[in-house]
C-alpha cells in the first residue's frame, strides 16, 4: 500500500495521465488518502468513455472506407465496360 499513497501524494496538484488527464477528459487532481477505490472507479469510467469514443471513430472510418471502395468499384466497372465497348466497336469496324 505504500506505492498507492506515494502515487496519490506525488500527483496531488496535477491531473494524472492514468486518471484521464491526457485524454482531454478534464480529469481532476488525484485525491490523497484512502480514496483509492473512488480513483479506480473514476479512471475506469473515463476509460469506458474513451473506448466508446474510439468505437464511434472506428465505425466512422469503416463507413468511409466502404463508401470509398464502392466508388472505386463503380468507377472500375464503368471503365471496364467502356473498354469492352470500345474493343467491340473496333472489332466490328476492322
């Protein structure tokens, strides 16, 4: 338990990176004393929020990727059809 009191004492004025200070979530100062369970609970809540935000971003990227692939495939199919038509016309006239 000496490690947990050392952590709480050393960061009593600064937001802890482990408590969400680096995620922009506005994590408050670490509490000195016996509030370790509360600190862990708050850290887990922040982690849950961060993971939810990551999931939302991932879904957005997947949607964007699917749209880009669809547009590329449509372009490729149109290009291929144009090539086949041009080849057929060339064969008919030669």
